[in-house]
C-alpha cells in the first residue's frame, strides 16, 4: 500500500524541512502548497496574481483555489506510490475535501509537529531561504554566507517572514488551522512529534511515528 502523509504544524515548525527529507528518503513526491503558490507568484500566472497580496499579509488563500491545486497534484501518476503534503490541509473544509480526494487510496497518515510559539517567532524572523531552489538555510555558516549550500543561489528572507506578518500567520494558525487537530486526533493514523529539537532528532521521531501509524492501519512503511 502507498504511504500517504500530511504534515501539520504552525509556521516555522519545520514541516517543509522534514517533508523534503522524508520525501527524498522514501522517494515519494512532496506537495508543498506554499512552494507552489510562491512559484505561481514569481511566474506571474493568473493564480499568482490573485494570491500575492493575501500571502504578503500572512492570510490564507481561499479553500477553493488551494483544493483545486492539490487535486491537480494528486491526480498525477507519481503519487500512486504515496506522497507527502506540506502546508495542506490548513482549514477544516480543506481536510474534508482531502478526505474526499483520498477515496480509493491508502489511509492518510497525519503528523503534527509541535513547537512552542516563542521558538516559532525566533525561528521565522531569522529564517533565510534560497531564492532559486526554495530550500531553507540549515546552518549558521550557510546563513552567514548568504549562499545556498545546495544550489549556490542567494539566500533571502521570505517576504512573509517579517515580524508583523509572522504574528498574523501565527494568529491565523491558531484560529483556522489548530481546529484541525480535533478533526484528526481520534484517528489511529494521527501522531504528534516534538519539533523543538534538532532536525535530525525530529526526523528520527517522525520516522518512528509514521511507522507506528502505518502499522496501525496496515499501510506500507
Ligand atoms: P507556507 O510556505 O506553507 O508557510 O505558506 C505560505 C503562504 O501560502 C501561507 O501564509 C498562505 O498565505 C498560503 N498557503 C499555503 N498553503 C495554504 C493552504 N493550505 N491554505 C491556504 N493558504 C495557504
């Protein structure tokens, strides 16, 4: 059975970093709605033009637009062996739509990465990302060099990582996304991991949590 994963957690919890790592190790595609939207903004597509101001304010793009994007991604043949969703779902209606899209597929494993808010603000306001490949800088040396260790591109601050927008994104997380935990909590495929540790520590805990959740429903691991 395919390994289908959704990564939940507040902005700055490390969802993207962990999803990228897990996808690489397991050779399954990572579907990051934030990356897809940022590419659309950069390319100036109709969706990009529509969502730019909303993203710059730290608010959520409409459920219809996001659900359409994810549906298109899940329709691709490369998701047959599994996938990791990073940054989706973020609202209860998105989670309900995802349940519909999961019809006929292996059960969805949902992992919540927990990090205290003070740590999130610290991480987000110092985060640097590559302007070419969108990876996060992972070491102080890399950040100091302002050069991406993977592709050599320039490291920059995300436009929505300034303190005012960070506070708005965290508030939006609390009101719109946190209720998702109650939506998923009672499922045998839901697990929480401690995101306030080294990336390696989170990766190890996450791998164990996914295996346990997969075992609980007889999915591939
Ligand atoms: P992220 O990179 O996941 O932090 O996403 C950056 C921004 O993209 C968010 O602040 C939202 O404006 C938008 N976005 C990404 N994923 C979603 C989603 N599932 N629902 C609504 N908006 C989203």
